[in-house]
């Protein structure tokens, strides 16, 4: 016990310096990690903002996709109706003379 007290009295400055050095190193390391954590938080926030922008763009694309699908369906229905109407139109068979008279009538020049 006496020996340890003599050593402590003799080297107390070194012990206190070592403790303060360890404490200082701990503070420096924590400050560096705080800076790194802040930088990482900024990157995460930036990524979250980019994700939100992409999500908004995806929503717009899905909306336009549904609108286009609706347009395609309506146009397909119209096409089907026109096909049925086309089949219902009676075919007029004309003779060659009637066709010639029709062509002459439509292509006559007016003076």
C-alpha cells in the first residue's frame, strides 16, 4: 500500500494526463462520428426526397396508363361497332356502263 501511494504521488501528473488524453480522444472520436452521422443523415434525406419524386412520377404514369387503357377500350368498342355496321351495308353491284357513267359525271370539267 505504501509503495502504491509513493508511485501515485510521484506519477500523479502522468496518471491524470493519461486519463485526460483518453477522455480527449473519446471526445474527438465522438465529434468525428457526429460529423459522419450528420453527413449520412443528409444523404438519407436526399435519398428520401428522390424516392418521393420517383413515387410521384410513378403515380402519374399509372394514371396516364389507366386513361390510355380506357381510350383503347372505347376505340376497340367503336371499331367493333363499325365492323358490324360495315357487314350490314348492302352491296350494290353495278354494271360496267353504270360505273363508267359515274366516273365521267364526277370527273367532268366545268368551263
